[in-house]
């Protein structure tokens, strides 16, 4: 697990660079998918080779899935990976919470501060409405 902590520290340092941050944000979904697979595999204490064996593929396929540059992960492959790691595959679409809040209740803006980055809209807890 120490390697994941080292990676997080390194990632945080890299993301302070505006050019790196811009590219990271452009590939956010790919990076999130790769990171989730890596975290789940580490939590399961499984190597890429072991995961590959469990789902009937080669470790190079797992390596590609864990690369944010791959971008060709099929849902069926992700289901197999999730099952082998004891996880559930969840796929969703979301909008920026600030856009949703502005669309749903622009006239009530004085009632609540800007929506937080934790994707919790403060409108839902506003007591003066």
C-alpha cells in the first residue's frame, strides 16, 4: 500500500503544474477509471497477473486497462474485472452540480452559497425557502 501513497503524493505534486492539470482534466474519466481499477486491485492484494488469470486474459490487458491512455475498455471487460475484484461496476453520467443548481433555482441564489465541490447542493438544506 506504500506505493499507492507514494503515487498519490507524486500525483498531487504533478497536478500543481498548470499544463499537467489541463491535460489531466481533459482525460479525467480515463484517469478515474485507471485509478479505480488500480485501487481495487491493490485493496484485493492482487497482482496484474493474478487478476488477468482470474478473468481469462493476459497481464498486458490489465496493464492497458490501468493506463489512462488506453481508452478502449469494454463494458464486458470492466464487468469481469469488477467481479474478480469483488466490486460492482457502476456507470453514470453527471452534470456539473453548479450548472444544475443555477438551472433549477436561479431566483433562490440569495438563499444559499455556491454549491460546494463535494457535489452537495446547499439548496437542499436551505431553511428560508
